[in-house]
């Protein structure tokens, strides 16, 4: 079984909470953490942009990964939302088992 963490930036806490609830309610994610007030500097449409954003940390299993990407693209307000996933290489066996139990 492979486990994943996804990072998704959001423009405000309300949108982050909405996305988190949808992912957990639909058993796409076991848990979503929100880190408030990050500074993002990026190039967008030929300009350098600096924004205050928040980041979601999403925990899931491999067979839900593509569904998370699809759902984020459907419900996120950004036209190109950040949604990047990383395979979890190591972790507490009991925690990883919990992730699997709540999303299957």
C-alpha cells in the first residue's frame, strides 16, 4: 500500500475549509491540515506576484490520488491550482493503517 501527502495552496481559510471537508466527507482524504499565512512569490502571466495564502496538507492512499487531483481542479477557485503529491516513504504503521481505514 502506498500513501501520499498532497500540498494545495488556497487564497483564504474559508475555501481551504470547504475543500478539506469535501475531501474528508468523500473519503478522498483521511486528514487535511491547514497552515495559515504563508507568503507565496511566483510568476503568473508574465508578472511576478506576491500573495498571502494558506496551504493544505492532505493525507491519502495511492488509489485516491488521481481523484484528489480531479476534485481539486473542479472545486478550487484558482484556474491553475497547486496540487502536488508526494509518496510517503516512512511513517508510523498505526497512523498509515488509520489513513487506509478511513478512506477505503
